[in-house]
C-alpha cells in the first residue's frame, strides 16, 4: 500500500476494515487486527483514523454514501422501465450494508454499533434516499406513468414506504437471495398499485 496516493490508501483501509468488521464483528476487532489484515503498521493506521470508533463510522458512512451515488445513477437509466429503475436504485442503496449484516454472524452487533455511532449519518442518508426517490416519483406522476392521487399517496409518502420496507425486509430474510427476491416482489406489487390503483381495491 506504500505506493498508493493518500486518498487511495484511505479507501483501501476502509475496504479492508469493512471485511475485518464483517468477519469478526465490532467488539472483537482491534486496530491491530485491521492493520495486520492490511499489512500496515498501527502507526500508519492511526495517521488516518483516530480510533476504532472513527474507522468503523467512516467504513459504514462510506458504504452508505457509495450506495446513494449508485442509487442516483440507477434512477437515471433510461433503458430501464420505472419499476426496474426504482428496484435497482433501492437495492443499490441498501444491499451493500444489508449484505454485510445478513452474511456476518455478527450482523446484529454491527447493526447496533452502526446506530450507536452513526445515528446522525443514518438519519441524513435516509432523508437523502427519500428525497432522490421522491423526485423520481414526482417526475413519473407528471408524465402520467403513475397516478399518486388515485393511489391516495403523495410522492414523499410513497418514497418513505419504499425505503422503510427495504430496511425492514432485512430482519426477515435469511440470506441475500431471499432479500433480493422479496424486494423484487414488493417493488413490483407496490408500483403496479401506483400505475393502476384499482388493483389494490379489487383484490
């Protein structure tokens, strides 16, 4: 890692720390463990991060921020239909973190630590997730791709339901493939309801 530029080295540290936290959990991971896994000295690690809390927070925030960037990209994919764009965006936003929590035996501990150390970041990223999806739903409503009024929903309310459900599905999904399957089913049903609200009242 010595030949990497400073920003690239920091990114490499975050990637390595992500894997270490996933394998060993938060409590059992030390700065020594992270440094050893990366093949660097603890002194080098401390030159980038103050302590284990700092690096954990930066790791999880980095995952979330990357997810938001990818979600925005997915919502702009003109080759996909609206439902596919929304599903892709929601998975881009939530799948990387959920995959870590679902696949790690320390998932619940990592989740608890995330909300303890990154509560402010979580609230901000959730608001951003709602905002970018709200903008897409408003645009679709103007183009008459969906009918929010007939569905008795506003764009922010619909966006909130989609985002909250993606968060909740992790707790009932045994593995990542089940999670993705349930996301697909939920988004498909939800969007059909917006496109043709009568479906919801006739069943």
